[in-house]
């Protein structure tokens, strides 16, 4: 027998209605035409994997991913950065989720744990204006190749990075 997994959330939050909309804000003009993608990630205990999960603002979307960043013979590769490659794979995974839709997105990426200087520099390249414009162009071109109009193509309106450091009194048990 074939086993099919289907995500069925126990509840879905209703759309929010803002009482005052800011001028020029795409989300406030059409609340149903803009989504927020919340991405959370952390390193595994042995630091060989990046564990990633994401959802949208209403809980309709739930995706998880495990990214391998283990490098065999790490001592022999002094100029290789597994963190940079891992973050690039994480970003590509986020873009692939956005690519399945036809909406503009705001992305909030949250790191569980300390965000180091090198990791911040790597994210600044991935989330910089040049990179976001490049990804937006790729998304539009992919939709044109599928026969969709540019109005129905997914896009990234903004992206932000946050870090949540663990607190001594807060314990998560596996």
C-alpha cells in the first residue's frame, strides 16, 4: 500500500484587518495578496546539520528541511566554508517554497542561537538588495517560462533576519 502524507493543520488563523493602513504598503492595500514567511533554523547538536522549519502568518503552510553541512576531511580544506554553503542552501529552499505560490512575500528568518559575525556577513550577501533583485528577476522569468503573467508571479517584498538566544530558564526537551 502507498502511504501519502498530507498536512492538515488543526486550525488556521483568519486574516487580520488593519484599522489604519499606511500609504504605499502593499500588504495593507490587499491583505489577501501578501504573505509573510516565517523561517526558523538552528544547528544540530553535533553541528553537522542545519534544521529548518517555516510557516506562513496563518499556519496554512508548514515545511521542514534538514541541510547537511558536514564536510569530510575538514582539516584538508582550509578555505572551505560549510556555513556559507549551508546558508545558501537554506536560502534556495526558502525561494523554492515562495516559487510554488503566486503572491508577494515578506520573509522573516529567525536563528535559534547566537548569530555570529561571519554568519551575519554571509546573510547580508544573501539578503542584500542586489541579491533580492536577482531572485525576483529569476522568479519572474521562471513564471514567464511557465506561461504565467508577471502579475501572477511570486516576489519578495522584503527580508529580515532575527536571532533568539536561549535563556537559562527556558528549556526545550526533545
